[in-house]
C-alpha cells in the first residue's frame, strides 16, 4: 500500500500543493483530477521522488521513503513514472528502452519480460526502431512498457492516452488494467478527460488550488459533486440560481426530458447538435443556456418547449 501523509510543496505567492493525505491499495487505480495549476503535476513529481516535499512523508508497504534530496538519483525504484514527454533514450532502440530498467536481470528473464510487454502493448514490429522513427502514440506505449518492465508497485501516468486515437486508446486502457492486476501494480493517473477518469478510476481525487476538495468513487463524483467546480470538471451541468438565498442548484443534461405537457420549466431552443450517441439541444431557460440530451431530433430551433426534470437528480451546492 502507498500511504501519503501530509505532504506539501509550496512555491512563491502561496501556490503549489498544501498538506494532503490519502492511501492507495495494491492494484487500485486512482485518478487525480483538477484544472491547470491545481497541483496535479507537483503531486506526481513528489510521488515519483523528483521533488522533495516541504512537509509530510510517503510510505510504501509501511516503509518510509527517503527524501529525494538524500538520493544519488532522484527517483524511487518501485514507483515508476511515465511523463508527458516520455523520457525515452533517443539513441537506444525500442527494445533497448524497454529492457533498460531490468538490464541487470538474467538475460532469459529480460527476453521473457520484453516479449510479454511488446505483445501486450502492440510493439512487436517496432522493437528495432529508434524513438525518432516511431509516432508519438508508439513512443507513449514504449514509455509505458519501459515503466512496467521492472514490475513497479506503483505506476504514475501523466495524461497517458492523449496521443492515442480512439481504437488505440480503448485497447491501451484495457491492456494497462490487465497488466496492473497481473503484477499487482497500483495506478495513479492524471487526466483532463472526464470520460477517461470516470471509466478507469476506482477512486477519484479532485484538487483545487493545491487542496483536495473531494475524494470519492466515480459515481459519487459525477452524481454528488461537492461543489460547482467538481461538477463542471466531469461534465455538462445546467444551473438554476436562487439569487435571493445565494444558492446554486444543478441538473445534468441526461436527467431532463422535453415534455409534451406544460411544466414549471419553459425554454426556447437555440441550437441542435448531433454528437453520435445523442442530440445536444441548447435551450434558453430563464436567461440561462441549458443543454438537454435526447435520442431523437423531433424539434427545431426557435421553438418553445417545456422540460420535465427528474427531481431526485437535482444537485444542490
């Protein structure tokens, strides 16, 4: 288990990461979410041993990890990291990059591990090429294979699917999940993609201005966000604002239906967009622009309609 206890890293103007604590179980996937500047990258660097924290400690299997300032090489052996720029060895071929972390292993074991990872991450035909000779997505898969070669206890992934097309992304996500269970590796993933976060995570940690604002399972994060900041990170939300009581209430687009009968909510259709799985209908309601999702498009712009809302799905902040 990885245990983070009150670690912090503050920069000028009181920015960075304030003291935070959380635990991660073996083979658990935790997604770190938050807007730019919320502290996600700083947290990954602290966990990877690239940065020394101002306060707190990190424990792996109840053993205190040393401060990076005391290490000859700033990294933790059993915590591997795949940064956004991949950090591949440019003058080494793909296969050499993958086996580099295990170059001191018995040769036969190196070959066995190389074959397993090359097959799993679809790199078999690229092993004798240099990083400059393959695409960004292929470099990303190589970096992931390299990070997994030593079978780390924890794997840190910074935007791991941002260079993959949709079919490759789905396959890569499934492969990483299988491999983490096979070698009992915990995953900590930073992603700006809400669908990826909700799909991959066992638990999501949301950072805002260097602090944890919510830590919960994906379903709770999406359906019961603690505030508007969390709600908006994970999808579209329509607001009903009570100016008198200074309260904000939200409803997700999928929890609204266009009604054939008159209701308390009336609006005017502004725009209709087809996005594959549904139509996104933009509707002006009480001077607010709402979005409603429907399977069928039986409507036209500049048409007045009524909306039926699932009362149990209101989110009150």
